[in-house]
């Protein structure tokens, strides 16, 4: 064989021709995940050149290319940085698109899917050598066998910069396992088989890579089935004559494990963890790609379902690296076989694809710590998630490193560019992560030019000026930042100042958003007072200067105070937060003893530490209220009762919608609060139970001790609305004044003896006996029945005659036969009411009968004499310059008509509490898309109507005392 090799090599050299270049492409790797790092520790694509001749070859001005139409794609430099191919030697070139790294770094990368590659003479036209390769596998190279020979094969043991094997037919086929990796309730037998002739199987039981040179304590030649009677890992590969070793097949087996949490198993060569030279666990201060090691991951749910995936693993964290129980990062790359994990790992999210994951040990809340519980970070994460803030999802698992139990871990989404793309719809981003120290941060992606510009803007503005604050709101997520500050106070989350991510898309009008991370350093010291840093934002707390500057603005101070009080009354209330602790502790409790025995040599009482957390969350709301009162010099807070009738509607207080009432809430009497009544489907707001309160659906008031706020809602099916008004039609038209009513319900309503009253209570019209208004039909009360009928030539259901006359500005009230107010409209010609020209045959009409007809912005002008007895046709809505559109706008949804899903966009010119509601044609609230304080800016809301029937719907936007409505057409 060797003699034949010599002859063939001499023949190949002679074929090059006298004087021809004797350098050839010899080996390539298009997917290098851990085989060979370059001089910068980066695992880039590489190619190897081999000089077949006996003299050195200067490669200056030669070209490498992967494009037959661009032979001069990358040139070897012809300067002092020359690349020499030594006689009978090798040149390694990195295909990494990083030419600044040196003379042997190209301007292109290799395509793992396969492509053409060539070495070209300095003339830029003569191809010296080329190869076309198919799709490549991770860390398996493709090269000549032997060196310089015409045969190309795969090498499972690559040889960058050294000789290729000279007697191989490529890799052997991998072995087959008779049992899938998994969890088994009783012992099993495992058989390994090979389909290759003249082959044998070598396997290991400790996670190491099988190799003939290692046969001994944990490496064996397979001869007979293996008994599996306890937790174990098996890795095996086939060795066959004239073939390279096969790929390694790995499996993890759990026999009667008795775990209460999902299992994640990392199968890895023990030397990659514990070897003094290359082990990541015993070199904890090392980091970066060069300290990433290949492994195989298995995941088993409680029902034994799950997944397996090849991956890379590194240590995770900073201070936690020196702890005995360390954290890990898992990476999924093309180089390992899959560039992402696709599996529904987490609840409360539709995201099922991950480029990497975190295995968090407890860090400052680990059981090795004095007050460790493993609860703090998951509990705070859950509380923050309930505030609809971007937060990575997680779940508890038990970790095994090979066959060893390693403890309870929190398996968590990483915060990376994919996270922001998934949850904030952000692409091409600048990502800044705060770090320890004054003005310390690191750039995770992009650059920090815009970040520095934002900080400079904040420092140099006086936010007592509302215009300056409005500019800040356009550039910075004020709501999200305020919620983060509230979290910091409510759970004593001190470390946000060196762990928070700030992110923005790289476009002119983009806004900085944020995401939090690493919250186990919390819930420990009731004496900590975060308000101190608003006055002295120094050292690592420097970032508090943003809040310090924002609090210069009086409106923002009130918003900040109420936002924190809102959350202390709800999400961060002791009852709610302690319930979250208990629910999560219940999941963790069955596994705690096992983790404690693994890492705690001394007796340990986990429940005492859990009780400390519960006690802390019970006490901290009052502590924070006192700190805030002292800082802002406020009066003592008062308690009030908020109560919405069950099933009829809800209350929105400042920034929160109350899911459960009655609620005893605390607010400062010198800071006004906003309260909004939101009716449920089938109900409309009527008034407040307290007769001293105005009948507005939204109240702005100073809270008083003992105040009770209870909205009264009316069933929609019994509700008659004033729908259209003809006033001052002019003598030329002769139709007289008239008022149209509409029954929105499903049942007929007996309106006998109801009363119609205008601004003069002495003038009233009594409905006739036996007057019934059928469901979803109209009734018109007219000033003169004869004139009306003669003018319209219609025969709608009409009643009359009423004796009063309607004016340009008037009040219309409708009472039932029990003298209860059914509906009231106080219209005028002042904005936001439409200004109908006097004497015109036009009406003012509701844009849709389900809208709040007490709001002028719900009305428009109905031309062409109006539409008595039929649906309104609002074609013109004149407004004065000071109208709703100067405060906000509601754009047409897209698409419209739509099938199932549409996007609703709107903009706010200034910060406001904003309610966006979807109504059906009968005026029922179908869904509240938003009910919260929003900063000025543009917004997009996605409405999924998958479970609703086709038809006409309305989106109603209400803010700043105005409202706008658009029609939505659902067609399935």
C-alpha cells in the first residue's frame, strides 16, 4: 500500500508539469466548533494548503476564491507579511471574513452547505487547484488521502497543519443501540451492534470519548449486552479495517430515578470538566469560545418525553464561578449538528426555539449560602412577568453531569439578540449590559454611540420642562424603567444596576427598552432604602441619575408615586407575593433534601429560609410606603375600598386593572389618582355608587380615608341609547326636531310611560302606552309626526309629538317608568363635539351605537337629512384645532378586511392613560387590548379574532378625555 502511495504521489507531482506551482488544497473544515482555534481563540472555518515540492513557495499575490466568477476574491499579501508554503509542508488559512487579523485570514467564509473552492495564480486567471465539496458535518474535515493525492474523503479526526491519514476509506458507520436514551422503571439490557464488516465497537461508561489507546478502567471493547441497573451514560463508536473511526453515539439511562422535577443530563468527556489543563470546571476564571466544550444533552419530562441535542457547554456567571456548585451555558450551533433547539420548554410563552440556554445554580441564593432558598430569582421573575415586562422564562430541573447528580438548577432562556427579536420584535440592535462600577457597561451587540448620546441628553436637560420630558419619552421606555424602579424597591432588587440590559433597534426613531437579569441578590435587608440613590447616584449606583433627572418633572413624580403604590397594592402586595413564593416552593420542596445532601456537609433547614423570604415580603410594602412618604414629603397614606360588581366589569386604577375586588388600597391623599370603570361584555357603565361622585366613567380625584369606589353597570340587553339627534333643521326643511333611540339588546323593551326631558325639566314628553322597542331596532321621537312623515316618506316606528325645541347646546335625558335615568346626552358645538351648521338638514349621530354617547368624540355629522330608523352614516366629523387628533390618532387597521389577525396602530402626542377596546356590532365589549398608562409615541397592537364569528367590529381608543373609533371587518 505504501509503495503504491509513493508511486501515485510521484505521478501526481509529475502531472503538475515542469515549473508549475506544486501547492494544492489539501484539507478543509467548513464547520469548526471546537476542533482548532486560531491565534485569537476563535473557532473559524479553515483550509489547508500542501506544498508537494522540495522547495519553499512564496504565496504572495496568489488568490483564494469560492466564486468561479470572481477569481481574485482574496489575495495573499505581497508585503512583509508574506505567507510561505514550506517544502513538503502545510499552510493553514482561516476563512473568517476577518482580514485584519493577519495575512492568513480571508475575506470570505466557507459554506457548510457545500461550494467550489480554488487556489489561483497571481495572474488572477489560472486556477492552480480546486475542489467542489458537498454539505459538511461539524468538526469533520474533508481532505485528500493521502496528502496531495486526488482522493478526497472525510476525516473524523481532522489534521489541520499536519499529515492526513493515508490508508482510510472514510469514517465507519456508527453503532446502533438497542435501547433509546431515557428513563426506565426497572433494569434493562443494552445491546450494541455494527453493520460494518471486520469491525469492533469500543464504548465508555464515564462520558469520555471511546479510543483504543484508552481501553482500561472506563473504556471497553464491546463483547456482550450490558446490564443497566442504575443511572449511567454510554458512549460508543465503531472501528473498522481501513476506515476512520465512526462518529460517537451517546445515550443516558436513568433507572428508577425517583425525581419530582424534569431531568437534564449532560454527557461530556470528564477531562473537559476536570482536567487541570483543559477542564472548564477546574479553571473557572477562564471564559470565551476557547473554553467551550462539546457535549450531548438529554432532557426528560415527568412523563419521560423530551429531547436530545448535541451542544457546547461553558461556565456561566461571574462571582458564581468560584462556588462549588457552578452554573453553565448551553450553546446550539450548526457546528454541533443543530443551530437551535426546537422544543416547548417553558410555560406562558409561544417561543419554542432557542440558540442557547442557561443552567443557573443558586448564586447568592444557593443552599450553600446562609439564607439560601433557590427561590428568589424564580419568584421575582414570576412577579415581573405578571407585569407584562420582557423577562426570560425558566423552570426547575435536576442536573446530571454524566452519571453524577449535580443538584437543582433553574433552566432559563438567555437574554440575547434572539430574545429581543422574539419578545420585542427588535432586529439589528444595540445591546448594552450594565456592569459593576461607575458608568460601567459592556456592549453585547452593536455599539454604544446612541447609548452615550442618550445619557448625555438626560444629563444636560431640565425635565421640569414638559417638552424636554416628551423628548425623553420618545427615546426611552419611561414606563418600563419606572416598573423596574418599582421592582427594585418592592423586592429590594439592588443588583439591577449591574445586570440590566438596555436595547434599541439601530434606526433613527427607535426607543431604548430594557430587560432585567440575575435577581437572586434580593429579599434580604429591610433597612435598604433605594430612595437614597435618587439624591446620591454614586459609584455602582450611578445609573440612578436617570431617575433623579426624570423626577424633576412634576407630572412624572405623580406618575412614579402612583405606579409604585399601584403595584404595592396588587402584584407586590404581601398576600399576592407570598402566594407566589408558596406556589414555587411547593414545586421545589420534594427535591431540596437531595440537593442539600449533595452540597451541604452540615445540617440545613431550608424551610426557615423560606419563612424568612415570606416574612420579608409581608413587611416590605409598608416599609417602602414609609420610605417613599419621607422622600417625597407626603402625608400619611389613606386606605380606600375598590369594588367592581363580579362579572359586570372591572376597575382600572392609575396603571393597573384590578383582577380581583374588593381591594383595600393605599394611596397618598395629596397625590390624585385616576379610576376608570371598564364594563364587561354585555354591560355598560351607568354611574358610581357614591352619589357625591360625578357620573363620569373616569374619575380624577384625591383619595380620602375610607372612600369606597364602586361602579354601577347596566345590562346591555335592557339598555336603550340616544343614537341620533336632529336639532335646528331650519324652516325650509320642515321636518322638525327629532331624536332617535336604539335598542342594543337581544330582547324587546317595553318603553311605555318613559319620559324624555331636555334642559328645561318642566318640558317633558311621556311615551305612549304599549310602546315596545324590539331588539336591535330604532324608535324615533319627533316634534311633529305629520311634518316628519311628510318629509321623510318613511314609516319607522315613531312617537310624538314633543313640545320642546332642541338648541345648539342642550341636554337630552331618558327616564324609564320607575324614574331611573336610562341615558343622557349633553351635546354642544364645542370640541370634541361636531359643529353642525345651523339650518342644515343634517344630524349629529353616533359613529356606532356601542360607543359612549356621553363623549363628543363618539359623534359625527350625518348628512343628507339624517337616517331616522336606520343605521347611521357618519361621513364628516368637523373638529376645531383643539380636538382629539391633536392629542392622538387611530390609524386604519391592516389588513382590513382581515381573516383572524389584524394589527391596530395608533399614536399619542403626550403621555396618557389609554384604553383600547374591541366592540361588536351590538355594543358588547369583546376584548380590552390595552388599559394602562402609555408614554407618547406610536403603538401597534395585534388582535387575534380566531374564535370570533365574521362580522363588523369596532376598535375604540380612549385617552386624554377624547376617543376615536374605527370599523374592523372580520371575514373568514
